[in-house]
C-alpha cells in the first residue's frame, strides 16, 4: 500500500498522540525517522483499522507475528524488515510507552486494535532483516 507523508503538529509530537486522517491510507510521520541507510531515529507508520472495513492495517491485529517480514519501498530502494515484536497497548498509556525510544533503523507500525478499536492500539516493531 502507498505510505503518504504526515507532519504532526508540535503538540501531537510532544504528546505522542497522533491520529491519522480518516482515509484508508497509511502515513509516515515525517517528524521522526526516515527508513533506509543512515537512519538515526525510529520510523513510525500509522494507519487505521476497522471492523467491516478494508482499512490499511486490519491485518496487524490478527495475522502479523514475530519473525514475519515486509518490504518498504523508498526513493533509494527496497528495504526488508523483520518483525521483532507485536504488542497491544491501552490508548491512554501509549503516550508513555517505550515505543517512543529512539532506535535507529527501527520501524514501528501503529494502528487501532481491531478487537477493541476505541480502547487499544496494536504496535508492530521491526528491524532490517539480515
């Protein structure tokens, strides 16, 4: 799926409370890392999940497992990532989660957890595959 750039406001970044636009697209948070060689921060990609909708990240809650791989295509080529963790977080505690730690080359995918879209988020963390 295409990943569109999204520049959060300063208060969104400070509060780690970023809601993607109400579309069926995925969004790369431009205020954080850039995937690829020389990455110095964590890269965040967010998108919606929804019951009875073909939202971009529906499968994160049910099908993604540690060890799975995915490919990001960037302007400088394709990068293969391997999933290192899949976790759910309460929406009200995600702001203080360790997912916001700076980890160069790490990609974090965030969406609503499909079983409880109003109360939880699913967070998939991945590193470049060997």
